[in-house]
């Protein structure tokens, strides 16, 4: 249980560090996928998802740098 709290705090810190610039996801594809699951998506969900993608990529880039590489690989994600 303690590990979950630590992981949650780390995720919150990462989310705070992220700077959401432009949208990185295809809105129509995301909305179509959500709709295919029988759900609806709000207008804010695309921006929030894009911000999460930025955070994921930033973390992967940091891991890549820590491993002294310049190529982001699937295991970095």
C-alpha cells in the first residue's frame, strides 16, 4: 500500500512538471474510440489526454538520457 502512495505522489509531481503546448493526439480518433466503447467524451478530455502524453514523453526522455542514449525506445515508455 505504501508503494501505491509513493507512485501516486510521483505521478502527481510529473503531472505538475508537464507543460501542455499543442495537442498531440488526433481528436476525432480519440472520440471515435471512446464512442466505440459506448461512452461519451467531454471537450476537455482531448487536452487532458494530450497533457498526459507530454508527461509520458517527458518521463521517457529523462529515462533515455539517464541511460546515456539519444533514442527513445519502447522500454522507456
